[in-house]
């Protein structure tokens, strides 16, 4: 049985990333339901979880951090990689490099 919030997250995820692979979608769905995102609207929680997941799982972000880049610089260098993944998944939104919230 799912809660209203879980159903709203699932709906938002399907709308935002219609072609996301199942394993990625499940991770994003779980992350969007985390306690620290609970006060946010489901659409915002899904967006933040999706960007974070793609950043960590599908880009060079972790390697850049290991190479001593600071977090903001590493995030700057992976924006195009994130947007490429979002585009493959037919995202209805892409990451704006100037958006400091994600």
C-alpha cells in the first residue's frame, strides 16, 4: 500500500523522466521520499533527487571530487553530462548551470 505522497512522487517521476531506466527511476523515487525532502512538493523532491542521482551515478562528479576539485567546480564541469542523461531520458526539464539550489 502506498501513501498519497508516494503516489505523487511516482506520478511526478513519470512526468519528469518518462524514459528513465527502471533501476535509476527506483533510486530516484526512493531518494525523493527521503525525510530531508519531505517538506518539499513532490515535483521539487523528484527534481532534486533526479539531479543528484544523475550527478553521482552518471557523470565524472565523484572523480572530480577525488581529484580535489571543490564541490561547486565539480558541479559546474558535469552540467553538460547531467543534461545529456536527462535528454536521453526525455526529461521535461534540464539543469540550468546558474541554478544554485541543485
